C-alpha cells in the first residue's frame, strides 16, 4: 500500500512501527541513556545501553534500580509497537513489576522483551535484563493497554 505525498510521488506508507522506531531514536531520555535498538520485530525487542555516569548509582556502583525499571517499560514498548494495527491507539502501561536478582555491573546492559500474549485490549510482556557477561540481573513483567480508534 502506498500514499501519495504533496509532490505527487508514490512513497510507501509508514507503519506505526516505522514511526515509533524513528521517534525512539530521537527521544531525549533514550538518547540520554544511550539506548540502542539491537533488534526489533513484532513481539520481540533487544536493546543495549552502555553504563556510565548517567546510569550508575545503585548498590556497589551498579546501574540504578530506577533506570532498570524504566528499561522494562521502554523495551516492552519496543516489542509491542510493531504489533499495533491501524485500528489501535496506545493506552499506556497498566502494570509493571521488576525483580532484582543481582546488581548490574560492567560496561553494558542488554534488555530483551518478549510479548507473551497480545489480547484485544491488553498485551503481557516479559523482560530480561542482562549484564555484559550475559548474566540475568533482573526480570520484569509489564502489561500494556490498547484502545480502538473511534
């Protein structure tokens, strides 16, 4: 499917996932954290983040727990947005939990989000946070709401 722009040329229509990917790359908070999308497809996302002065402040010089909770929310969105259909509107995060298993030390954090179920109004996601040695440091779960456009 294509849309005609003002110049009259045919260009492919941007999907909600394409628009979000572009927005994601420019969002000031994500840039502040240094977040990078390593992989994104419908129902899955893997993000990377270097550690440093903007992210540290946790136990023993680890990544701050609040940053890790924010990463659960961000990675969940990155996995869910490609599942949006033309009739969907974002409804927001309904619930978010995180279990801290060990401090995140090292030079890089990897965050992997998987959509476990995408229902009519709610999506359930699971998020793993790994240190630069691939050790599981935190596990999150987030629920996200969809609304239908009126």
